[in-house]
C-alpha cells in the first residue's frame, strides 16, 4: 500500500469529519433528485449535506437514530457522509437492502473497491474528490476522500470504479446494440 494511502487510513480512523457545502454542490448537482425520497441517516439538521438537499429538494429527511435502526423502506435514496470506522458495514447494508446511495468514503476504500479488495458485487461509480472537512471545533482538516454511488449521474461524469464491474458494464453495453 502506498505511503499516501497509509497516511490517509491513519487520518480517517477518527469519525468526526463534516462535509463542506461546496463539495455537496459540486457532486450532488449532477443528479436529478426530484421526486426522490431521500434519507441522510448519518447527518443532522446542521449537516451541509442535509442543508444542500433541503435548499434544493423538499423530500429529504435526516434520522437521529443510529443508521442501523433506520427504516429504509420509506426511502429510495441514501445520501450521507457515514462514520469512516463503519463505512464497510454501512455499504454492505445498503447493498443488501437494494437502495440507491451517494456517499463519501475514504480514498483507501475507493482504492480497495477499484482493485477488487472490497467487492460489493455491483457497479460503483467514482464521483468528485472531497478533500477538506470541518472538524467539530470548526477547524478545517485535509483528508483524502471522495463520493461514490451505485448509479450513474445524469451528466455521465462519474466513471465505474471497480474494474470487474467495468468489464461487465462494457459487455452489457456491447450486447445491447
């Protein structure tokens, strides 16, 4: 593993990173979220993800329950910045309940997905990087992270991250002609 990834892994063990509003705008504007029932299970009313979605769409909720206790059947899309220490379990849960998601993960996890070391069995799309986060004391901290989703954005800017699924996707595209 490269030194940059080792450093990133060490920095992301602390779960208190809050997304900047500009990073929400840069990534989330690419999706048509009208009419979607959106849940932000790892956010609060003060979260910039929640604020951006509330500014642009009405049908967004946050849930003060722990993410494992949320009734996801009421929603069709999860958008959040989950605790990095729980992100693998969180992703597996979202995949198992077959719900669309757009979330922020560490570059370490994006590296593992890309290289087949964390296989979810579905295509994962790589979105914009998000490299600066607020801390609970309102200072800004640089951390190598980025957005991922399990569906393509409307502008087709995001590319498939996992190599195995990229090959499968190209095969599906060729067969559809």
